[in-house]
C-alpha cells in the first residue's frame, strides 16, 4: 500500500510540475488540446530553451569555475581579430584533452544548448592561425533515424534506409563563437564541413565498421551531412554557395516534435516514475536501443502518468539542410551503387579562402562594431557570474 501511495504521489507531483513549467514557458492549450506557444520569432524560441540552458550551466558550474580562466585566453577580443588576416584551420578534437575542454566551454556560450551526440562522432575546433584564437566548432555524429524530409528526398523505404544510413552523418554542433559570429563566421564554419579533411577523417575512422544491430560489415563513405536550424528558418545555412558549389541546401522542415521543452530535472523525475512502475524504458539509453532514447522515454513516461504524447508536439519547426559531399550522393544513397564523384570537394584551406572573400571581409567592412567585443562580454554568456580559478600555464598545442 505504501508503494502505491508513493507512486500516486510522484505521479501527481510530476503533473503539477509539468503544467507549471509549460505555462511559465508561454505554452497554452488550443481548443483541440494541442500545445501552442504565445508569440513567434527567434527570441521566443531562445526563451523556450532558457530552462534547458540554465540546467546545462548549473550542471557545468564546477567545470566553468575550474577551467574558464585557463580557456578564456583562446577566445579573441574584437581588437585581436584582423579580418584581412584571418586564416582558418581545422583541429580534430580527442576526448579528455584540453581541446575537448575548450570545445565544451565554447558550446556552453550558445543561447541554444547543443547535443552531446551519440554513436559515431568526429569533432573539430576551427582556429584562426593568425592570432591562435578560436573561430568556431564542428561536430558530426550518427544521424536521426526517422527524418521524413530526408528520406522522401532520397527515396528511401525502411529497408534501404537501414542499409545506407551509415553513409550519412548529422552536424549536431556547427557554428562560430564571438566575435567571429558577428563576421558571418557561422557561414564559414558551416562550409568547412564539406572539406576533404572531414571526408578523409570519416573514412579513416569509420570506413570499415560493423553494424551494432545488424552485425554486418559496412563500407561506409561520407556521402552527406544533415543539419537543422536552431531558431526556425536559418539565416546561416541558406544561400551557402561558393564558386558554383552548393554547400548546404534547404530540403524542408521538421514536424515540430521533440523534448527540448522538458528540462533535465523533470526528465529525471519521469525516469524515476518509470522505474517505480518497472517500465522497460526507464533505462533504455544504450546505443543500439534507438537513436533518440530520450524522446521515446519521455513519451512513454508522459503516457504512463496520464498525459497524451502530443505534449511533445511543441510546434517549433526547424529548417533541415543537406550537404552533399559527392556530386552523385543522392543517387548512391538511393540505389546503393556507384563510386563517389568528389571533383568539387576542396581542402579546408581552399574552402576558407572562398568563404572569407564571399562573406567575412565584406561583413567586416559593413559592420565594424565586432571590434568592441571584450572578455567581459564572453563571461556574461556563461551567466550567474561564476567565479573562476586563477589561470594556469597550459599549452593547447
């Protein structure tokens, strides 16, 4: 009896907390019982992510305190950036290194929290060789399994997708840090995804792999990378064309389902509830049990406590983009036949040179206020005025 009362109490508490949280974010129910957000635009979407971002910063408070002083020196102030001398280079990030700490801290400065990725992952820091400061971040990882706009474009049925999805990756972190973002550095960083270095690194790391679920050997080749905008329609990925080559092309929008509006604390409570009722999804988080275990677990928990799973339909549709590495990528993904045609695949240095001329230098001339960016502005992005430890002498490279 005591256990039954405990479960019922937890269920009621979760319902109250979830209703209160959604109301605070600005959601209300339509006449049809669906969630609807009040207002529109990018600032509304940023506000929806505010709770998620607060959770992320709180979890990283000790990391920020201990590592910020050492890592801040790798971020440029506006006066340290000479647009005419910017020289982008890629550096592969390995786990448990100074580079991985810098990647982690830089990602925490963004208004929309980024994913940690899952399965296969390749991460990069993008450096300005001229001043040895950080320009931006790139991370590609295993793709979302169900993405209708992608599958419709390619012409996949479920069997073909299961066989050939190994040749596709998602860019789950992609963008520039301040002050380079004010110079359209996000466009430069996005174009660097489609470079010979990224293609070769994927081939070396994952060209000969065995499927975890199928157990079959897969000769994987990086034929395409998908990404989606964080804030509705994207101004960064649209019109990404250099020297006649399309680097990303828009292919449609997501349907507006997801779990970002369910914060970590509520998600933990939902999982505890599933454990109380011995639901199998409570700990369904190992690779091979579904690429989006959090979405599936949240849906199962909402149904278990008595909510409809349409609470996961937040209505924020993200624009989806496709980057084809090979000119015949779509045909190869559709048929599983052929050899990649890579005649337009350039090196990172070549891509960067074109992007600087196309976007960065004209932007610097039109909008010189990037030069006012300071270290104090960077600290404000990490909020709550986290006290940092004194800097130590560490060499990044």
